[in-house]
C-alpha cells in the first residue's frame, strides 16, 4: 500500500513538473520571419566592428542575429534584424556604445551579465516592451526599433535595465541595505498625490521623476538611476531636487547604493559624469570615462 502511494505521488510530481515546464517556462521564441533578407556581408562587418571594440574594452557580448538558446520564466517574443533594418540597427548600436562608455572599465566585470540581446518587436508576457533584464539567463534584452524616433528614451532604457541587473547583483553579494524609508513612504502615498502641471520646474508627481516610477519601488529606483545618464533628464533632475526633498534623498540613496556595488562610481564619478554630460552634450567617450576624470 505504501509503495503504491509513493509511486502515485511520484507520477503526480512528474505531471506537475511537466505542466510547469510547458506553461511557466519557455524558450525565447522568434516571431515568424517577415520574409525580408538577412543583413548582407558589408552591413554585418560594420556592426561587428562596433561590437568587437566593445568586447575588447569591456568583455561585453552583444547578440543580434544568433540569439542564445536559454530557458527562463516568462514568454518572450522577438524578431532579429533584417536587411532593411541595417541603418536603424547601426544607429542604435552607436548610441548604445556611447552609453556603455559612460561606465568605468571595471563595471561590467562586476555586473557579470552574459550580455545584451538587441532585437526588434520585443514582447514579454504578451506586452510590447523596450527592454528587460532577465535574472535567470543574466541577459539584458533591448528593442532597437520600438523607440527609434526617440533617442532620449533609448538611452534612458539602457541604463534603466542596467540598474535592474545591479540590484540583483547587489542582493546576491549581500551588500548592506540602506534606509529604504524614502521609497516606501512615496510608494504608499503615490496615488494620493495631486498631479503637478507639466513643466521643467516641477515633477509631474512630487517625489517621482516619471509616471512609470510610481509603478513599484524597483522601477522608481531604475527610473531615477537612468536619469543620471541622459543630459536633458539629468539637468531637469538637478533642478527638481532643489525643491523636492524626497527626490534629493533618492538621489543620495542611488549614489550610495551604486558606489557600494562599484566603488569606482563614487562621488567624483557622478560629479565628473554630470560635467561631461553638459560639456559633450551627452556623449562621454571612452577616454573621458576611463582616464580617471569619472
């Protein structure tokens, strides 16, 4: 009788596991191809030249054609770049390169991600998304096409997803937690706050840089972090924190949190970054980011 019960229990466990595997865990599935031609040799060589430089400097892998066959929770759909996407993809990769070069050379060794996946028509759990970090595969996904007409949003999104990776790595490393009260208080009161007129002198909601920041504590942190790296957003943030004590506390938190993860990103780094954004209109070249000024 006991043996039959154990046998039955094992069969049920196997069935439950298979059901979970099918419904909750899946491969990244390419969307049906549109019929357009693949990138030609010349286009691929231009792209590979950019990626080779990034890999040499930071050890970062960027996947844009042959996407790794990893498994993770969630349902992800995408299309790889076709021949007609060459100019758009190159434009995005040059922008991406500029943003990556804003980090100290030691940063990505500490981040320990497997790389970035750059595709188009990216969906996550049936929702169109500009990007996401998957902590199971340790990959950051980015859509090069969705905000092609909005480079500010593209720059912002790169750093937003990088922060999610930082947050995971920091927890894994057991870094000492900072005072979270500023985020908790704001999230609890977010829905009760009256909206401010949209202008450059007041945030749309006191205590938040964007509306999306109000969706959760982690999104609030990622939105705040990304604003440090985009010239126009950095300028607005510095103006707003003069009048918004909550944003000022969040700024201090983010800087302390990130410097705890990567000591090279201390106060002198943030000061140098802000100066460089103003001086070079947002494009911090490798020599600027890695010669000790940042």
